């Protein structure tokens, strides 16, 4: 399988001949990521150190190597960032003509496209995801969001929001580590287009792409303070940001647990709040489904981004009559997946993002076995360094099992069966979450009926994990509230 290689050799793309780096090294991405040894916060248009002078490291989860050091955000840093955003809101961004605002947002979109390779490599190094995913999904989706929302900026009067829709003011935005750049784009693009200024806090394990985005914002010559990026621990910098009285809107994506804490903490403050939290999506396969297509959809549904996806299809609900056949086909397909070096263009599953997440996956998988489900993984040799978990399928799963109820956020699929569409709906809705679902059937009428019955913000028909900036995304129940994407995503940043 993969031989461990020094990161610097890969990153610099020199010194070591590709053929000596890896077993199938000719397909390894060699674009340099140009990572600086350290980064400050991006506040008021400049990179500045933490008020404490402290930094922390971010590592490559596939190798354990340190990539860079970033500023440890303090409450004083949050004060500075919020003050910069407030000043920018009043002095530059709000008075600016909508067409000029649009032009700035377009500039960011174009710069992301121009620097797409570099961003993709950086994202893969910091997060652990396969390069083909950061290259073909994360980065293009990020620029697409900026392009899409740039188009709205000077058309708000015609968007059906009523007369004179106003921005909310300063937005405090906290994002997770699973899609670091794309989550930054989902937060910043609609906020900026609607006329707000932003303070964004990326996750501690994946701060680098947001910092490169800050560099892009700087080069796009946005007025200072319109976008601020503050790194640091969620419990300190994140908590200080969302609690700051100078913030008008909090947008959070992450765990349901922290989301609930935020909701409690913000009660009565009058701040606008949107939450995009966890999920336990059902991918429902009927006996008339286009089966080969469904197998691909199941694989993509749970193994895309190592399953570290809030809308991952982590519960396969398959009609009883075809369950054995589907599981057999699925196992055969899993045997072809390549797990390993995220920079290899052929890799299907990369590293788990961090040690805590790996432990959580391991713990839940062990609970699955202990509760009587049957665990299966294809033969694969995992790299000896970094955080790895093989693609895993559990059969004999009962709805009461923890692996059927709790969000695992890893490459672990729980297979359950059903007999009738009514039973499929009941089982799919038997969750505290409500983010997404997939339905596989040739019957159009059944798809429409299911879509109406399933309590999920998104229902994919004969597909899974499809995204588009024009489509609103978001959940019900403990998956949060508010929508990102489309016109509703814009409304979340407007006083209408
Ligand atoms: P998390 O703790 O909710 O972190 C998400 C973001 O919130 C990070 O930027 C984090 O900063 C920050 N944060 C943490 N505590 C905060 C606080 N008290 N106030 C304000 N911000 C705070 O999620 P996680 O630890 O990364 O992952 C835990 C679980 O969340 C996963 O196992 C998964 O189930 C779920 N998750 C869901 C999504 C999603 O897209 N819905 C994404 C990621 C994770 P730090 O990085 O510094 O902690
Ligand atoms: Mg990292």
C-alpha cells in the first residue's frame, strides 16, 4: 500500500523523484501548497498576532506532521475583530453601492478559481480528505457559492423580500473541520452579498484554507475589516465571538451539542441565529431501484469525505427482498475502494481528521459489535501514521442500536431493512435528526410521496450528496434550523 513519505518532499514537489515517493506515485498531486510556517489572525485587512502572542499547531492528519502554527484567539482578539467588522460595516460596506459589493464578491470567486489547485492541496493536507474530492468538490463548490451570491448583491430589491431589505450588521460565523473552505464560503458569500461584515472562526484542526481565503480577500482589495478570520479554540475564541455584544448574527455549523449550548446562551439577546448541526440520514433503497446506480449512491452517501459529512447516508434502509443482494454487491464494491495517501489522485478515502474523531468512531463501532450487529470491512492496509479507519458495514442492525441512532461521523454504514414504503418512512423518521435522506426507486409517484413524508431538509431522488448553490440546505429538529444556499440562504443575512 502506501509508504510513509516526508510531507516536505511532497509539498515542495522537489528533491525526491515522484517514482521514489509512493507505490503508485505518478498519480500524486504535486502542486505546492505554499504553507507559511505561521499565521496571525486576519483582522482589519492585515495579519496580526494574538494579543497573548500564543500560537498552536495544525497538523496533517494523514501523517501527523505539523503543517503550520496559527494564532491562539483570545477574548481581546475577538474584541479587535468585532470592532474592525463594525467599523467596516458602517464606514465602507453598508454605504457601498450594491453593484460595487457584487464586484468585490465576484473577485473573491474568481480568485478561488484561479488558485484552485493550491487551495485543494492545502485542504487535503490540513483535513486529510482525498485530493480528488477537494479538487472536484470542495474548491469548485466554494467558488460557485461566491459567484452565485455575487449575482444577488445588486438585485436584492427584486428578490421578493419586500421593500428595502437591510443587512443585519456584523455576523459571527463558526465552522467545523469537515469542509473547511466550503463552509467558509457558505458563510461568507451570502453574508457579504447581503451587505454584512464578518468575523469567521474556522475549526482548530483545519484553519489553513480560511487563512488562505483571507489572503485572497486581501488581494481582492476588499475594504479592511469586511472579512476577518480569527483562529483559536472554540471554547475560548468561539465562545467569546458568539457572546460578543457587537455581533448581530450568529451562524454556526458543527455538533448538535454545541449548537444547543449556543441556542441557550443566545436566548433573549435578540441576535439572529442559524444552526446547521448533525444528522443520521437514511438512504432508502426499494426493490425496483436502479441497483448499480444505487450501490454507487450508497458508497458515495457514506464514504464521501470518510463519512465526515453531516448529511451522510449513514443508515441504509433496504427493502427486505433485495437486502442480501445489495449487501453482497456493496461488499464487492467496497473491495475496490482505495484508502490511503490523500494526495494520491486515485485515493477514495483519506484520513480521519483528528484523534478525538477517530476515537469516537472506534468507540461507536465497538458498541455496534457489543450490541450484536455484524461488522465487516474489506481487506485494506492502513498507513502506520496518522488517523485511519477502514470503510465499515454493519448488518444485523436494529433501530435501537447506538450505531443506528447516533451520528458516527465516519466511514461506518448501518444496514437496516423494511418491507413497505410506510415502514421505510417510519424507520427513516425514527431519529432525533432531520437533515437529509435519499430515495432509490423507479417510481416517480413514490419519490414524491416519500419526499412529503420524510422529515428531512433535503431528500435526494436516485442520487445522494448532490449540492448546488441555488438549492437551500438545512435541517429540522436536532439538525438545526435556517437554510444555507439559494434565496433562503440570503434571507438568513437580511432584515426583511
Ligand atoms: P464542534 O465542537 O461543534 O465544533 C464546530 C466548531 O465550533 C469549531 O470551530 C469549534 O472550534 C467551535 N466551537 C466549539 N465549542 C464552541 C463553543 N463553546 N462556542 C463557540 N464555538 C465553539 O464539533 P467538533 O468537535 O468539530 O465535532 C464533534 C462532532 O460534531 C462530530 O463528531 C460530528 O458528529 C459533529 N459535526 C457536525 C458537523 C456538521 O457539519 N453538521 C461538522 C463537524 C462536526 P474548535 O475546532 O476549536 O473546537
Ligand atoms: Mg489539520
